[in-house]
């Protein structure tokens, strides 16, 4: 029996100024990248509508454009061209008893594009710390126009029915560039002192208040901790918050961590962070401004965590970013005692990876982001239910089997491992990767509920599959790392060198530490390789990654790469780039591994090598493909069995084939 009202505080209303929030759940602002050049994209409208219907009390949208320079990616709020769209949108959201804020934000110098960007403006003429884009210092008349434009857009949004706006003053963007003494070297009225550096933000807040009155919600997301010694430290953040609130009545405050530097990853904490990692900081900052409700933010994924935050009085409201991308019905499911059926965010940050490449927001554990039927548990029934064989119980095969079964197909699923989830499940057993198990856990729970014929621990043969007379076969048999050319092939045949996956399976079976050095020859660049390196570091005295490419982790989003580099540095995992191993007799005789730069012949050595393993690009496992096709049955390859990629493609293709059959 679902337990009703397990989270009484989370589902208690809150009065914020004149507005009543029906519960304490806020959708944090996230860029969606649906594009707005041709007006509001239907997916944009649908994405937020799904979250409003899913039970959030307040939605903060992605940033709108209040200046033409902010581009056509964003909804236009600097003239009246989109007021019809904006009005329709706000009406749709607010008719779900959900309040709506648009975000006001400017990137300033912080551009995530390598190379030079013309026409950038910033607090000071200092290069961006990540991509070195060089801005020109904003002049006082420009700042005046900026303030006016932001307030003008807010007024337009108010006319369109928005509850208010949130100013994003964190994440290393323009307001943050002004607030931080590291990036603001001005000696005029917009710099020099805390009041000066805060002036732009204060002026925008005041101008909005003046133009829109008190009947317009004003939320501010401030920097809480840049993670840099000379940036906005927690104590400076507290002073900034106090100063702001003294100058202008603000309705809601929240805090973001990290900045546009090597600490950018801090704003998207993953498994390398504890859960709700910023609550001690947020609790401390909340004490500075007792008169303003504070939103807790940062890796809050579970309703029990959210309830605990409210129960301890650490914040009045809980803002969820990624958790609501993964499951828009998170609030409703929690309220109805169905938290077990939430699809949980796995903090992998592929959502951010997608938008940063200019692609629409997407999620590893939710292949239906922004679909009209995203909230539906029951998918549209198949017109003619079929017998379907799915071979492979990794997350691609599980998603395909689950989707097909949800549509009424009769599904048999084979998996050669005893546990479902394949590579993702294996990775979830490595350090800092445990959340990943949620993907397969949810799929498996659904498969059991749906009564799918599960044949785990069985390597399916063509005969096994054909014996059930399938009307369609889905092949999701994964992929295998290729042998690295730098090593003699006999080492594989002798069992001397194994791939990293085989090594990990062995290590997980046999706990205990070993003397010597573990060497990983890395041509792979995905997150699992470095999680495995962490496991090796738990077990061996030293770990050296011989990376054949320019840097490690090039195949993962920037924030994940930053985290991997930080972890390797913190844990003393050594990385040598643009090198390759060279096999000599010394290795077999003395455990002395030679390697060289890919540009030269000089050999260098690593002594006391106890293990050599490799991680390389993978080739699809397709042994069953031709024989099954020859039998005349339609066969579909998905996931890594089609082309080895990241988990998002696996669940997306599993879902797509489940819907297409
Ligand atoms: C895909 C993505 C896009 C984001 N875009 C924005 C943005 O445009 N403005 C902003 O203030 N924060 C943005 N954020 C940060 C979130 O608002 C939030 O601070 C962060 O995700 C931490 O919350 P969470 O752990 O609940 O996801 C984004 C986060 C993600 C994952």
C-alpha cells in the first residue's frame, strides 16, 4: 500500500510575499536549448507543462533574452515579438497551480566555446578562466542600458502573466563577474568595494521593483562558494547576500557553487560529492538573511532528503534541477506515497553535456524528456501485440523490453549476466558511480511488475531465440574493447593483459590490496575508465594512466572531465598523456614497463608493474546478427551493439524501438 503523506513538510504550502506556493518544490532554472528563432518551440512549452502537471509549485525557466546580443536560442523578452507565446505559456503553467519565474542572466565573458569571441563585454578586461575569451570592460552608459533592458524585459514578462523573475548571479556569469574581486578590478562605482561590485545586481533588482512593483516575485541566485581562494568565498557570499537584502526587498534566495574556472563542476555535484553537499553552506548563509526564504539547491534527489532539509529548518523551499529532468512526476509520486517508482537522477551530467553541445536537453534515465506523454505510466497500446525477443540485459535491452511490455507486447529477455544492467550496472559498483545503478533498478522493477519472461544468466543462442518464434528480435548485446595496437597480440592470447572490464570483474570478486603498480593504457576516454582507475587505486600502491591522447576524459562533458581530473589529482592517480606502452623483455623479466611519447623514440620506464590493462574504443558484439536475419525474422540492433556510445543513446534507442514495434 502506498504510504500517503510521508513528506508532510514538503507538501505544506508556503506564503512568499503575496504568493502561495502549494508545496515546497521548485524547478531550478536549466537551459533547454530547444531554440527560439521561430518562436516558442512546442517542446519548450511541453517540457515545462509536464513539470507543472507533475506537481512543482514554482517553475524557474531557463534564461530569456533581454538584450538582442543574447541570441535567438533564448525566448525573446526584449521586444514584443513573442508576447503571444509568452502569454499562452504562462497561462498554461499557471493554470496548473504553478507559479512561473523567467530567468534573467547574461553570460558576460563566460562563453563555452574555444577560441576568440568578438564583442564580449565584462566587468573588467580579463580573459575568461576556462576558454580565455577576452571581453572589453563595460562602460557606465552600457551598464545603464543593461539595467534598463533587464527591467524592461521583466515588465514585459509581468504583462505576459509571469509571477516574477529570478536573477542568476552565480555560475561565473556577468553578475558574478561583477561580484567577485577576482574578476572585477574596476575602480569606479561598479567595483573597488563590496558595495561597488554588487552595484550592478542591486541596480537591476531596484529597477525591476520600481517598474513592476511589489506584486512581482524577485528571486536571486547568488554565488555561495566559487571554490577559489580569491573569488566569492562563503564568507564573502554571506556579506553579499546581506548587502543585497539591505538594499532591495528580495522574495527568494538561492546559492550556486563553483564558477567559470576549473571549479565549474561544483554547480553540478555528482557521485564524487555527498548527497545534498551544500546544505552546511546553505544553512550558514540562510542565517545571514533570516527575513528572506531560502531555497536549498544541489543534488537533492530523494523526497526523504528534501523533507529532512525542511524538518531541520535548513531552508524553506527545495529546488530541484536534474531530478525533475529525470522524472517530472517526482512531486506527485512523492506526495502519493509512490517514491519507489520515481526514476531517479543518476547525477551523470549528460543533460548538461547535451545542452553545452547546443543539443536539446536529454537524460540518460528519461528517454521521454518533453514528450507529450512524458507523465503517462501507460504507454499507448501496440496495435497488434507481438512476441518479441530481446537479447541483452544492459540498459538498452532493459529499456526496450520494458517499453515493449508496457505497450502490451509479450517479451522474453535474455541476459548473460546474473544481474541486469550490463556495463552500467558494473560501473555502478566502482567508486563514485553508485547512482548509476538506479537506471537498471527502475527498469528491472518495471519488468517484474509487467511479468516479462526474464532469462538472466543465460547466453542466448540463435536456437534459443528462434524457439520462441519471435515476430521481432532486438539485439542489445553490447560491445567489446578492441585490442590496442601498441601491444603484441600474444599477450592477449597468453592471458597476460586483459581489458579493463575483465580486470574490474576480477577485482570485484577478489577484495584485497596488492603490491606494485597498476598501469591503464587509455584510449577510451569515457567515465567508466576513470572510475575503474579509482578502484585500482584502492587496490594497488600506485596507478598510472598512460593516455594515448591529448588529455583524459575527452569523451565526457566538461564538468565530468573536470571532476575526473580533480579526483585523479586528489587521489594521486598519475596521468601521462600522448604516450604509448612499449613491450620489452624487461616487462616479463623484471616488471619494468617501457613507454614512449607518441612523438619520439626515447623509452622511459615504470618499475614494479603488477598489472597492465587497457581501455579502448569498443566494437559491437554482433555474432547473432547475421544468423538471426537469415532466419527471416526482423532484427534490430540498439545501444552499443549498434555503435558503442554513452548510456543516453542506450536508453533512447531502447525506448525508440519499444515504441516502434
Ligand atoms: C542541463 C542544465 C542546465 C542548466 N542551466 C542553468 C541556467 O541556464 N541557469 C542557471 O542559473 N542554472 C542552470 N543550471 C544549474 C541548475 O539550476 C542547478 O543549479 C544545478 O543543476 C544544481 O541543482 P541539481 O543538483 O538539483 O541539478 C543548469 C543545470 C543543468 C543540469
